[in-house]
C-alpha cells in the first residue's frame, strides 16, 4: 500500500462522488455511488479501469490483482 500523503478523510454528510446527495453522518457515499466514483476516477485519470490496472502493473501476463489482494489480507489477519 502506498504511503498516505493526504489528510485523513471523514464523512461530511454529502456523497463523495460529487452528486450532492445527502448521506448519513457515517457514510461517504449514497448507495452504489462508491462504484460510480471509482469508474469516474479511472476514466478521468487513466481512460478506463483496464488502463488504470495496467498503469499499476496488473493484468494478464502481469501482477495478479487478485493474488496481491489476497496476500495483503492474509498478512493483515496474521497480525
């Protein structure tokens, strides 16, 4: 995981995808809008989700996102 270089984020009562929908005080997103935000960010910054994965070294014939994530989860549960 990358070193955090940004401030800790906190729910603000408004959906973080930018739609302006009011959400509960403990939520970042309206239902389903987390996926919407991921897709929009990938498209804006990389062109597509596949391009974003490739930019970080993942994809067929490259690192396996699935295996990397599983290994991280196993390290976390071992603590």
